[in-house]
């Protein structure tokens, strides 16, 4: 059996098909998680919806991670560890998390200062 030669056209076609398959899987994943942001209800643009891991320590892989193709069935167990949020709400979640970390760090520094 001879190896198939990848022409420039064939490479471009395969890249396009892979990108389409990833898009289809993401749409299924969005549907599986309810189809809209759980915080504000946004549902207009699938590209603006993100799968946010509730506990980052349990994260095995990023659902929409670039460069990787996974079937919907392989994504389901990971989706169960996530919530679906829009870009804006995702930024707010991380802002809140960072504010908590910042407060803890400031408290640690204050307690070190008072020990001196």
C-alpha cells in the first residue's frame, strides 16, 4: 500500500475539516451544558461561551484547547467538571478569585509586618 501524498490543497482541506469537526464538538458540548451562560443567560455567539472548571485541580484537559481534537464522548466526563459561562462572566469569576488571593496575600504580609 503506497502512502498518500499530501498536496497543498489536501493539507488545506484537512485543516478545514478538522476545524469544522472541532466546531461541531464544541456546539454539542455547549448544548450538553444547557446552551447559555449560567450566570447571565447569554447565548448569542458560541465563540463567546467558555467551559470553566469549577475546581482547577480536577482539570484533566481544556475542552476547547487549541491543537487538540477530541470526540464529544471523550469530552463529557470533563464537561461534568465545568460550568458554561460567557467571556464577560468568566472574566468576572477570575477577577473575584484573584481578589480573594490578593486579600490573602495582603493579610499574610500584614501579619509578617506585625511580627517584627
